C-alpha cells in the first residue's frame, strides 16, 4: 500500500495537515470538588488547555485539557506557550474572584499585582501589603485579616461538609443497591412464575384426559316382561 502524501514527507508536494489549523494554548482555573469538600471552600487549580480551530468551520472548535500527545503534535506552539509563561506558576487555592468579601473590581486589582488566591492574601507579609496601598478603597491589612478569618471559618466547617458529602454518597449507593436488589427479585419472581405455569397447564390437561378416558356406566336394557301382550 502506498503511503499518503501526509505520511510520506519525501513525496513531492507533501504537506502537514496540522499547518492549516489555528492552535492556542491557554490556562484556566478548574475547581477541584474533592479538595473543595476537604477544605470547606472552593479550591481551584490552574490547568493548561488547548484550543484547536479549523479555518472556515466555526462549529468545529476543540477546547480540552492539554495531553502529552498535544505537546508532541504541536511542539512549536507548545514551546512558544511555555516560553511566554515560564515566569508564571500554577496556582492552587480559592481564587480572589470566588471570595464573596471582595467586589469584582477589588479582585481584579489584586490579580493585577499577582495576588490570585485568598491564601496568598492571608499569607502576605507586611512589606508586601505596604507596597500595595489602598485596594478598592480598603486597607490591605484589613483585607488580610478578613482573609485569615475566612480560611479559619472554612476550616471549621470543612469536617461537617465532608461528612454530609460522605453521607449523601452512601445514601446514593444504598439506593442504587436497593434498586438492583428489587430488580433481581422481580426477575426471580418472573422466572418462578414462568416455570410454574407449564406445570399447572400439564396437571390440568392430565385431569382432563383422565376425565375423558372414564368409561360411562352401562345403560340398563328396558324390561318388557310386564308389558301386556
């Protein structure tokens, strides 16, 4: 079998079909349900994503977490992405935008100075906060204390929330087991009924056969001896 143009790079006019694609790598914060339940507050992790656009087809857009094959397939774009973000570090925690205490504008101000999570604010040093000035009309030292209080309160509610989640999961498992048990019992009852029905028909047919095989009692011949001659 002859190799295709795409597989045979020595073929005259060979081309790479991926060259026609528009590829973009980007990073998104993704909530982690398990860690969120443990900590009692929303926990996010930065995850690298890849977007693949097909020119002329606006309905065919792929946006999915980066896998090793993506890095290998689009090595040039991935290298450029890594070079542009080599100073960035993946962030794990509660995003400032998910903290109800901050307004949207205050959250953007903190992100502009590289404070992306509530944990970073709570652990900020006095020197870091002094360089910030007023953030959205509030003293950053006050915001830091509010951040610490928020994390402590969340830690206090984490255990009950986790227990509630575990109980809900256990309840769902028990309900599923009961549903399966009911279905199994219904199937067994159906099999028993189907097995008994032919036996009933057989017994009924045998009784009918016995009744039909009974010899009728002989009919006595008429007595004409006393009849007048």
